[in-house]
C-alpha cells in the first residue's frame, strides 16, 4: 500500500525508474488537439506515410484515448534508453541501434506489464499498456506528458538525454495530475535535414516515408525497391540512424544499462554472405527474439543485395 507521505504520482514514477525506465510523465486523456490531428491528416493525405498503410487507419482511436480504454483519465508516457555500449565492427552490414539486441516489444512489454500491475494495485483502476499494439500517437503523448519534444527528425528528444529511447504508453482510468508539456524545439538547427541521405526530411510536417530508408528497408516488403535506393542505402540493411547520429542532443548519449539491448552475435557478424546463405528456419532461429524477425528473410535478402560498398 502507498505510504501516506507519498503521492500516487511520485510512487508510480519511482516504480517506473526502478523498473529501468528513464522517463515517465502523465497527460490527461483528453482528445489529441486539433492542430496535431490536422497535421497528421495532412501527412496522410499527401501520401507521405508511404507503404505504412496502417498509419491511415483507426483515425478515431488515434485521436481519442478513451476509445482505447473505457473511462481513461490519464496517458502515462514512458521512455527506455537503447543507446548501445558496443557497436558493430567494420565490415558488418549496418543495423539501426534499436534492433541490435532483444526485440524491444518483449522488453518493454515485460516492464510495462509490471508497472501496470503496480498501478492497478495502488489505484484499483484499470490500465492498458501499449507497445506498438494500439493506434496511439506516442510522440504526441510523450510531449504532452513533458518527457520530450518532437524533433525535425521526427524522433522524440528527451532534453539532456537525446533520442535513442523506446516509447511506451499506459492508458489508465486512474486520474493522475498531469505534467507540464515540453515546450522545447529544434530552434534553427536543421542538421538532420542536411544529413539525411535520401532527402526524406526536406519538407516540414513529417518525414516522407517514400524516401526514408528506415521505412523502405524495414516496412516495405516489395520484391524490389526504387533504383535510387541502392545509391544511398550504403551498407545499411536494417533501418537508418543518420538523423539521430547527427543530432546535437545525442552528442552525450549515455549507453543503456539494459543487457537485453546489447548487440547479438548475429548482428555483430552480419554479412551479405551470411544473409544470402540463410534458410527460412535459420532466419527464424537467429532472429527469434529480435526486431529483425519482423523484416522477413526475403526483405533482408533484398536489402543485402543492394549493398554495393561493403565486401
Ligand atoms: S532515418 Fe535515415 S532516411 Fe529516414 S529520415 Fe532519418 S536520416 Fe533520413
Ligand atoms: S539535428 Fe537539429 S533539427 Fe534535427 S532533430 Fe536534432 S536538433 Fe532538431
């Protein structure tokens, strides 16, 4: 039972930190504001969601968290550091940091379930943890819950910590005092716009997923990609971190202490030859608990075949 000297909000935050989360904030579960809805709708209308057709669905759920959980009062936003302590060696085909270790869905779900159980125990209210499992505007809620701001690179940036963070939300019927929204912004930086190898950030209002290498290499499962992609993908086969690597907010990123996110042997030794020689069963076994399993072997092979500048 909570100590009478400690408010519920502090107890939940301190439990989140003790579970390994790096940030936790609360926002009232009122509908997403009109400006954010209009901006998202514009992004979809312009077709900038590319192959991510799912992003166009569930418009109502995306707007109103009470449709995700009856009687929802609060959206709790959580962030978990994945910045690696060790990196792939030269010669390994490049994998974005988020996919180095164990599948973040598994890791986050375990931690969020524990936190949700704790919240239910001390508040006697209902919870619904969301880890890419519900249509919820996670960066919007993170900003509203005060844990960071959305950068020009479309990542959530935690002030003083950077952007290598997984996000998760717990929608709850518990009424918790909301935190102050984060009001920081990129100012006149624009470095990521310059650095993006494919020009996906040129237009304001969200990345163009038709050009973003992260979307093309991970979400797009077509047999082949547009010809220009091989000219800019370099040795990347899973995602792209370029717009985070260049961001000044990541200059002092601290490595995660979560061992699950350390690079696996398969990631450290990933070569074109290994990918091409892999069987379906080998792929499933190798990446059973990795976010790379979501790519499918045929997509990973397609990406590896594009690599032109690594032997
Ligand atoms: S992930 Fe890569 S391709 Fe996509 S916007 Fe960032 S830098 Fe550009
Ligand atoms: S590189 Fe600059 S413009 Fe891009 S997200 Fe970081 S601070 Fe914002």
